[in-house]
């Protein structure tokens, strides 16, 4: 379990992490979602003691990371897949990790096998690895001490769709054995795929928290029909506030079931009806004010 | 890249639940880890091989010359080759052991595994010194061996008096240069800056101090800072009273050595430790 309690980190007048409180529970994958520079990496570094907090606290299993007897046996970390010595082979990186944490040598082959790096690939120097291979190596390194908690910063970065699916299976299996996983991402569809619980962060602050389903819920529906004018009037009369009309679609406060029933009762042919938004809208909406460059990050994300 | 490995390959074993049963990583293991890091990259191996190899090569050439001329070599003559190459190359191994954690960004892994950063730095220091001792002792032994070869070849007796002082003080001097390089590395946390800094302290300052030592205004202050001169007096055995000029009084030079070490080794190491402990590791 990872507990952040009013965690704050300031650099001069800039607040990178602003009063962040949440818990990553055992048995589930917690996704830390936010645009670049939102404070995800800083929070993670604070948890493992690489960055000092300005105020508040971050604890693992109720203890400060610094006070754990052999931290790598409790918490596995992958903070940057590229932060490995370019001149060492993948196998040597893992062997060194196993040695440093007091794990048996056999752990190296076990983990290479687990993350899908071949014997041959493991002997190549890390400088010749693709980002995807570095992520796999980094994940193997995080798992080396057989920890019960995993902290992974952008682990799916550089993985292909099949790789992301593989990681999802691996992590959900890990969580189902009672493990705690905290992973970050700036890509919504990635987090939606992998995480059971999402903590959305923007500008150092938590802006939303919940399951992907919960965060995807919207109070609004989007409807189009053969007679939008009459439908609009009926919706307003029935107390549904219309928030927008665009491209022949009406955005209206209300659930699809109510709107569909209203149209049916009035014999209006509906050509389209869906719940507005979903996680993506929530993500863009909640982080819109904190986007560095809405036209670049927002749309591309 | 192999095909996707599914979760079937994960052993469904229960995760650790009692951290108290997990043993602490001891200081001995930390040193062993750092020794491994110091020798498992190509750059570090190249430096170690070069510092040993070039010195040995120079010694062998000197032996051949001696044997050809039917003359006998002296221990200090052979050790001099160890000094020339080792005191330049060996410290770089120590530098890289520290700075690569920053330049290669492996510090994020190292200090996550062992959050007590001062311990990591001391383990690196111990590993650097162990490596330096091994190299210096090997070269010392090679010197003795090659003196014996020239003795056997020329049929003239070599001067074996106080051979252990000659080798021992040479080892000490090597260690001090490694310590100074290490201290500067932990202060700069950057490979090029640390290497340049080390050569400035070792070579450039030595020239500057030689000039300043001739000026009447500065000649009394210079010996307190001239680390190169102080260490070479230690390495040659002069400070221990061997091979010293007549009427030589070692006490003043011991004082100079201690002060120069405080300035160029202790001070940067303390500042460096504070920096490492306080720094944000990114």
C-alpha cells in the first residue's frame, strides 16, 4: 500500500506537487494520469526518497521508504527506463540488481523469461535496446527483489499495442496476488486499459479519482434525430437543459434512457444517441486549464 | 523481441508479507556491488587494463634495455613507471564509479535500492581503494620481479635495501591520488568536470606552484597547498626518512601533506557528501 498525505513539493515559487492525497491499495492497479509536467514523476520520486518533499508525507506500508529494511525487496521501482548504464548488458543489469538486493542468480533468467527478452537480447548492451526493450528490462529490474509494491513511471511508453496488452496482463496478475501497483501515464487509453483505479492529476493537483467507469460517467447525452427542433423543444419542456447544438447533434443534460423514451413517446425518429464524453472528455476537460499546449498535447493525447 | 509472454509464465506465488524477515543489505555487499560496477563496463575495464598494462609494458621495456646494457635496475626506477601511468589512469576508475551514477542516471536505481546515500558513497570509496591497492601491489610486485630479472641477467647485485618501504610508500601515494580524484568526483558529480578538475589539481597546479614557489612573496605559503610535491615526497619514501637528502627534516613536510590533503581531499569529499545527500536524484 502506498499512502500520500497532503504531499507538496515546491521549487522556489513553482509548485510541482500540490497537496496530493491518495492511497494506492493492494490488489489493484492504480493509474496516475496527467499531462506532461503534472507532477506524476516528482510524486513518485518523493515516494522512494529520491526527492525530498516540501511538506506532507508519502509512505509505503505505513513506513517511510528510507526506513524500510531492504527497500528493493518491498518496493520495485521503474522511474526511467533509460536510466540504465548504456555500457552494461541487460543480463548484467539484472544480475547486478539481484546481487544488490540479495536475490539468487536464478532470478535473472526467471525475469528475462517473464518480460520476454531472449537469451541473445539479454547479452546485448543496453545502448542498443529499443525503448520497448528498455521498458521490459526496467520492469524486470523492478521485479527483481520480488516486491509487493510496484512503482512504474510511464512503463507502457514505447511499447506496441501487443506489449501494452502484455503489460496489462502481467500487472493485473501481479495485483490479483495482492500486489500494489502505481503506474503513471500521460496517455489516457493506456491507463484505461491497464488501471483499475485512476488518479487524475493536473498542475500538481488531483483533479479526479475513481474507477475508469466512474470517471467515464457523464451527466450529459448527445442526441440527433430527424426533427431536432421539435426534440429540442420537448427536451427543454421536460426539464433537460440543452448545453450545445452542433453538426446536427444536441448535447443535453440527461441520461440516454430518458431521452430515448421521450423521443419514442413523441414519435421522433432518433438517428443517434449516446452518453457524452467518456474518460477522454473528462481527462481533457479536467486538465484543459493545465495543458501546456492544448493544440499539441490535448488533441494528440 | 520475442513474442508476447503471457501471465502464465508468472509463478503464482504469494507476495512477501513480512518485511521484517527481509535481511538488510550489509556494507560488505554494497562494497561488492560497487566493485562489480567498477569493473563491468567497457570504459572501466579499459582504464584498469590500460593503467596496469601500460605501466607493465614500460617496465618490461626498461628491463629489456637494462638486460641489453648488462646493467641492473633499481626498485625506484621501476616504480616510477607505475607512478607515471597509474596516478593518472587509476583515479579515473574512481571518478567514473561516482559520476556515472549521474551521467548514466543509474543513481535513480542505486539510491532506490539503498536510500542511505552516504553508505553508498563510502562503499564506492572502499571499492576504489581496494582496486587501487590491488593494482599498486601488482605493479609493486612486478617492479621487484623485474629488478630480480636485471640482477640475474647482468650478474650484478641489485640494491634491495628497504624494498618494502619503496613499494609501500608508492602504494600509499597511489591511494592518495585515488582519494583526491574520488573527492573531486563526488563534488562535481560529472565525469568531464571531475577529470579536468583532477588533472588541474594534479598537473596544472603543480606547475603553477613551482613558479609561485620561486617568488619570495608566496614561497612560504605554497608548500601547504602543493599537493603534487607533498604526495611525491610520500611516494618516494622521503617522508619516512628514506632516500632523503642529508639534514632532511620530515616533520615540516608531514605538516604540508596533512594541510594539502585537508584542502584537496577532505574538503571536497565533505562538500561532495553533503551535495549527494541533499541532491534530488533525477
